[in-house]
C-alpha cells in the first residue's frame, strides 16, 4: 500500500489534466484535483448536463476533443461502452508522445476496445467507491482507497504520475494498492456480478419470494430480507464479518454459521466460478459490447420490468411511510 509519504504531488501539479465526462466520478476527480492545486479542464458534450454543472463549479469547459488537445493527462471518466468511439474519434487524434491516458476502470483497454497509440502512457486509477463518497471524504480530510495499474509506460514515469493523481484525489490518505489492468477489471466485474450487485439482488429477491410464497406478510418479508440488509452491511463495512457476528444475537449468529453454507453450497460456488470464467475468457465482455452496440435493449427491458416487481411495490409503500 502506498500512502501520503510515498506521493510526489508536484508531478501531478505540473500536468494539464483533462477530465473527460462530468458525472459523479468526473465531478469528484475534478474538484479534488483542483483543491489539491492541479490544473483542470473539463471535456463534455456542450449541450449536456455535465457541461452545465462543470461550468457552475467554475471549470473551463470545452468539447472533448479540445479539452484533450489542451491536456497532457487525459482522464476518461465516461461509461465503458462509449470509450471505443470517444477515444478513437475525439481523444486519440489529440494524443502526443509523452501524454498519459488514464482510466478509472480497465474494461475498455483490457478487452481491446481502446488501443492507444505508441509513445503514450496508459494507466488506471480506480477509487474503491462512488464519486459522491470520494468527494465527501476528501472535504472531510479523509479519503477512500484506490487501485493503480500501468498498461503502457512509454515515459518511464507512468506509475509515479498515476500515484500522484491518486494522491491528489485524497486516496493516499487511506491507501493505494498496485494492481494490473487484468486483475482490476476481472475482480471488479466479478464482485459486481456475483456478490455486491447481482448476487445480493438475487438473494434478496429469492428470500422475499420464499417467504411470500409460504404465506407470510409481504411487508414483513421486505423488512427481513431487504430493509435490514443495510444495517448488517454497515456493521460488516465498519469492522468485518467477525465484528458483525459479535454484535448480532447468538441466535442469529448460530443460524448464520449453520444455514449460510446451505444457501452458499457447492452448486452456488460452481456458479460463481462460471461467472468468473465468463469474465476471464471474454464471454461477458463480448455479450455486453454487442448489447451496448444494439442500444442495450435487454438491459432496458430488465430495468423496466424491475419497477413492476412485487418487492418494489411493497418497498415503495413502506419507504414512503418511513420517511414521514
């Protein structure tokens, strides 16, 4: 782990940084970098909400191409599925020898969607958390961890500059972990799909449906299988699994140790391995790239269908009552 004492912020203060995209991550990066004494311009669609908000935040805002031309460090903070087109058409023609092309996720480089020209450094700095948290903790003189990887080190300084970029985000206050594009991409996709998004969502739905199908009140099923999830995850986040187990009831802990393996059995572990295999062999990437190129119709239908699920109807009613 690299900390504040390992970072030379003058390396990043000497660069002209173009933040491409001004969503939650882009805004947090831009604000934290500026507050750390860096030169920052924002590249965004001139008629987009991001461009308007960046201007309101006091940044010089230009087209992606013009911001990239001004910069010698271009930080691409756009959705993965648009990287190929944006880099090829708007950023790539502006790149010069010695520039650093930076990403917050390795997907597009690792799976060959972006092929940078020779002579350009390519790295990633991925804060381990959402942009809103990155900004909030920076202001509170804290931070969140980040991972750092170098794909191409044409200048011989890519790692040090990337380390300084992560430090300027506030991540060195906590820790910066070196990795590779492959490791960051594959573990990030696996965590999303098998655990923190796909796994948790499927587990919550299955638990809710099991209780309702057996005649229990849907409101109580919602409380037990979804509402309390945050309370338990907060304990895990604060101190780890053993800490959580020390604070829940003995009955709950005994049920955890005795019944958890029945749910997360060999079949579930084999399914997890299958998810990881599809990520590592590129099957998931090919499916997602094809889906995105078609306008993401399956993703759109899944999101629309989710709003009509019974658990969503019950949850919406209960949440409105609890907000009063």
